[in-house]
């Protein structure tokens, strides 16, 4: 019986010390959108807007920062087909309604400069999300 109690107490300590989903990504630097070039190929936490037209979509700073040093960014979501259904559904909804809504995305990923993306593959820069923490549809 003492072994069972000890095992139970040990399990409670492990569960209590486990990082929550909310805190799990705090170890990554939260960077300003305009500072992305200084973090090339490094995993960072970022918040941004995915918006566009019928042909070309861009990933932009969430507070509409005017970043003169940052070219237009494509959005890439690593392992998109393995993302939760709600992420895929929200993405699809915005793609089909670009004039009336956009996505506000928070997550962890990398800024890369060797992508071939965008309409007619004319952009070289992208932000590749490795983990979406939250994604919200916002009406324009």
C-alpha cells in the first residue's frame, strides 16, 4: 500500500511540473515582424496576419508594421495536412473569402529567404510555421 501511495505522489508531482501548452513556447524569442531578417533560419515566436486577394496572399505583421527592410513574405505551414481540422478549415475559409476576412496567426517557426512561393513563384521569402498556437478569422 505504501508503494501505491508513493507512486501516486510521484505521478502528481510529474503532472504538476509538466509545462502547460500556454508556457511551452515561451522559450522561443518573441520577435517583432520587422526584426525577422535578424533571425533568419532561427525558430522564433511570432504573431502575424495572413491576407490577400484571389491570386496573391502575404504574411504581414499583426500591427500592420511598415517594414522597409522586409520583402513580402509567403506563409508556409509545415505538415499542413497533419494540422488540426479547425486550422485547415479556417485557412480554407479565408482563402475562399479574401475580400471579407483574414487570419490572425500566433505560432512558432522560421523566417527563410530561399523559398519559391507566391503567385507565379515570384517571392523568395517566407515564414514557415512549425507549430500554430492560435489562428483566428477576423472580418475586414
